[in-house]
C-alpha cells in the first residue's frame, strides 16, 4: 500500500495564451523594421503544436507557397502538450525535400554538412542544442519554458536565428545550377 500523495495532473495547454505570445513576439521583431526584409513569420497551429516559423520564399521549392511548399527550409519554435509538462520551449531548423528545388542541385546530406560547418562558431549561443540529427533537421534544441518570459525568450530565439539566417543563404547559393 502506497502512502505517497497522488500527483495532480497539469492543466491542459493554453493554446490562446501561447499563440498570442508568439504573435506578439513576431510583431515586436518586425518593429521598427525587420533585420532582413525577406524573412517571413508565421504563428499558428501545426499538427499537435503551437508553432512559430521563420522562412524566406527563396528557401522553398515553390516560392509562391513557401509555408506549405514540399521542399523548404525554415526555423521553427514550438510548444506541445508534452513540452509544456517538461517546461521546454522547443526550436529547430528543418530542411525538407531539398531535391525539389528546381534551380538548385542539392543533396540533403551535403547541405546539412555545409550548414553545420558554417553554424559551428554560433552553436554555443543556442541552449541545449544538438546537431546530431539526420539531414532534415539541421539543428534542434530547447530553452526553459516560463510563461512569464515566453515572449522575451521567443524574441531572443528569433533574433538569434536572424543573425545566422545568412548562413542558409550562403549554403543554398553554393548549390545553384
């Protein structure tokens, strides 16, 4: 017989709160003007998560639909039910189906290797980072999730990404045919 108290279940994820924090962070990153006017921002529900994405039309096999293009590169910050329970704000850079870029000849592994090599001097700035993924996830990590500082943490991650986004441009440029 156990005399340990029953643990209380954590409350469900507050979708509205997290989505509002992401949208507010995006608005603040656009003021007074964005660091790179070609970067685009999206906040919304993606699969079972609340996600924020930063991307460029040039980083998509279909530049007319860069957010949903089958081949695309984007930075993502997201929250899931599990990450809320673990107090983690997750982030990564994805490079999906790069062979679909019509103006480039890209092997995903080569792209990932080149990106990670150029990214290495910046890696220490990213908390709880791992580069030990296949070619679709260029890097991934997390930072502590605190509702009181969520907007500030999100802005910081976006700003960090803005400083390394030229690395994607440089690597992508090296694969133009």
